[in-house]
C-alpha cells in the first residue's frame, strides 16, 4: 500500500484533486488517533500537489500530528510556513502561532533534560514573542494559559542563564535571581487573564467552564509558589544547618515570601472551589501548605490520592512529608509510588531513608557505611531515570568512603575504591551546581571543599592546582557570605494578602537552634588555603634536577608519570643545547610515557576484594569491584603534546604529519593544554 512505499514514486504527476483527497484522508486519520497513517497521508498530499504547496489549514493539521508524535522541530517549521504565507487567513495564522508556541515549549522541556539551558531560554522567549503578539486582538483562554506556562517553565532554568546587565547592589539578592523571579512573575498576569476569560463565560451548570477556571487557578497557584521557591533557594532553603534552612523558617521572617504563599493558597482554594474533584488542585494546595500546616498539607495530599490514585505527584509529596515523621509510613508510600510511575523521587526517598538509618549506627562504623552505600545506590538508580539535582547532591554526599585500611589484606582495593568514590563525588556535585546555578548554600560549601581537595591532590606548584585552590577558596567565601546575610536586608517588606487559612507557620516548624553544622571545620580549611604560598610551591615543583628524574625512572620504570617528568627535564635541556641525540632521548622518553599511560587506560581491569564477614555482617560496599587506577587525562595529553613539540622541532619533514596527529590527540583529550596550544600557534 501507499503507506509502505515512497509517495513520490507512486503519485508523481497526479492532479490537485488527489492532493485534496489525501489531505482529507489524513485529517480523518488524525481524528481517529492514527497519527502515523495521518503523517503518511500528509506526505502523500504534498507529493501529489503540482505546486508543491498545501493549504494553510492542512499545514496546521500536519503540524498538530507532528506535535502529538513528538516531532517538535518539524511542527514548528510547518507553523512558520503558515505564518509566512501571504494568503493564509488571520484565523489560521493565529492557530499556527498557538501550535508553534506549544512546540517551542516542548522543545524547551527537551533542552532541560539535555542540559541545554541557553537553548531552552531561547525557545521560551521565541514562544512568548509568538503568543504575546496575539494580545492586540484579545487573548483567548488557551493562548493566555500557554503564555503563563512559557513564563512559569523558567523555574527549571538556572539563574546564571538570565543576563545580569544591571549592577549588583550590596544587601540585595543578585540581579540574576531578581531577573528570574521577574520573568516567572509575568506568567501570573497571564494566568489571571485566563481565569477572567473563563469566569466571564462560566455557567454554574457547565462542567467544562468550571474545569477551565480550576485549571487556570491551579496554574496561578503553581506560578506563585515557584516564585517563592526560587527566592528561598537563593536564601539557602534546603541547605541545612543555618537559621533559614526551611521554607517555614524563611516565611516566618519574610513578609514577601509569606505574601506569595498566601496568594498561592488562595489560588489553589479557588481551584478546589470551582471543581472539588480535581486532584492536581488538591496536590498543589498540599505543597503550598507544607510551610504552614503539615496536617492540612497531609489532608490535601490524601484527598488528591483519593480522587486520583494514579497521580504520582501526590504520592511523592506525601512520602517526603512522612520522611521526617514516620519512616515506616514513608516506606509504604514509596512502595505504592513504585507501582504507579517510574519517577526519580521514589529512589530519592529510599536514599533519604537509608541516610536517616545510617545516623542511628553511631558506634557501628561498618553498618553505617553499609547504609550509606545502599543510599548511594538508590541515588544512582534515580539518576538512571532522570538527572534530578536532589539525586546528584545525595550521591555526592553518600558515595564517599569513610576511609581505607592501608595495612589490610585489601589495601590496594581500598585505595582504588576510595579514589573512585572521590571522583564520583566531585563529578556529581559539579553537575548539581551546573543544573541549579549554585542556589543551595550547603551544596556550595561541599563543592568548595571538593575543589580544594582536588587542588591539593594535584602536583605541587602546578597551574591547575593553583587554579583549583583559588576556585575552592572563592566558592567557600561566597557561600559563607550568603549564609551570614540577614534576610531582612535581602528581601523587601510587603503587606501580606489575607487568606482563608492561617498562614502563620506552626511553632513546631521553627527550630530554636540550628543543627550541628561543620562551620568551624570549613573556616579552618579556608584559613589553611589562605596561608598556602602558591608561588613558592610552584618554584619547589620545578627544583627536581635531571639526575633526580633519571633516578626516579630507574626506581620505577613502569610508571608513566616518572617517564613524563624525565621527558620534561630532557626537553628543558634542549633549550641550551639542541643536539639531535638529546632530542631523540627526549622523544623516546615521551613515547615511553605515552605508551605506559595509554596502556593503563585501555587495559584497565576490575579489582575485586576478598569476601569477608565481620561479626556475621557483610559490608555491601566491599562486595563491589572497582576499576584499577587510571591516569589523569591531562598527563596523557601532556605526553602527546611533548611528542608533537619534539616532532615539530625536528629537521625531518616526514615527522610533520606525525606531529599534527599527536597535537590533535592532545587537544582532544585536554583542550586547555598549554604546551599543545603553544605548539599549535607555532605551526600556524
């Protein structure tokens, strides 16, 4: 049949009547939900058209099918084709603008999952421009609601994406955060317009009109709650340890946050009043009440579950609500969530419960490490589903080993497992900071400490070590400054909107004292970094003589690192006496270093520890195999850069192509390799 062959071959030369027939057939398939068949029908209609064009309404139908099939780019292109048409009626162009706005919103969601935050922001702005242009003729309900969705989705974008063109003012939130909040707040007016439009045509007996009012009010409450969350995240909400670590504590001090919560609760109450059987409205109300009254919040979540047991958001929120109150109830709720939807929150909740269990094993170090290892596995499982920032932060904090036994039977394995866990922890927190923009103060402190640790582990006096120590020190200083900032100075005061529910946070939600937090330890680390003389260490790193490097090679001939240091010293001698013999020796040393380092990369093996039981208990972490230690990428890149530099300085023309290959490999492994960049500029 035509749906399994190329339409161009079958329909070449057909009349316009065939094109219209295929278009009508494709529309029929679309109404029946047979989108693949509809897609083939539209393709056949275009192929059979003698002019190579279709009517604008057919292109809109085609774009809608592609939108339903997840072909967002193609749908946007079809709509652009309609919008650029001079013959398209205004009504059809308006429909095309709406479909294109939806396509751009879907593309923004895809960009967020891929970590393309800049592209996501561009798609949101393009969609907003497209929909906002319809305001001249008066918004329709669906257009106003879509405009609000485009603005509200900006909550998922890190703050650094928003351009901070204005100057920073001392005693205020950063301009990037303020611009993000202002951007999201524009969706508030769009949702308010949608509510007004739906209420104007509201008939008490019209279920559809009541649904529209409830949907717009729910989205309005979500937008207001998103504004509060963005501000609280910038103030350290969720960081732990500080006097403003929870939304309840921040709202107790800030009238601005309290007003946003009150208006959010009012919007959700309006949604529930318009249509009491809407589960998302009850779930949103529960989220807004979390910082005010946990009991009412629990009631709202349970009501949402009663209405729609398949709503995963309700199960997720109620399980997190139980996590700090009753671990057994939380576990049962997570079991139910597992059977409903594959969501990262079910594994994040498991990891959080295991972390709580590990705190109970104060005297049992092995049992505590076992619980933390299981928690890390839970966070890894969550990351298999989606790159959730909470899972990344949890993995960074739980995957680290408490130490290793250098004298035990599994000393080699323990050392490798310890180094592997350090790398995983550092990578996880780096990705977390990239996704969130560094809003969590506790995460910033952890990131700063890991940067310092990584810098101290690099060769003394190297540029990389100095850069990492400087970055870590700066991250710690900025986090400490934010932690000590007074909220009354950062947020403006505002009159609080009246609410049907008492929004004064319960006394049990406000802690009289901060939890134990390693502030003193962090301060000592910052002071230690300040006393490090980077320039002296850099000079000390270059005091090794050629004789010392040669002796190191004799003592450890299988180490690529010592061969690389030996090659560096030989190359340094070339500047004084560039004889062919010395150049050849340096090249041999560089090749040897490259071969040894490369062999450790490609022939990495799994190291498995000996299985042993301690007092009848097995430690899960020690049952896992780890990859043998791998050299740092910069070392392999440096060896290749040395080979390229030596080949370039050689008088043999045959080595020029080899030098270019080595140079390309070096820059692919480490794009910021200074020697490779210098050699490249010399070739140019």
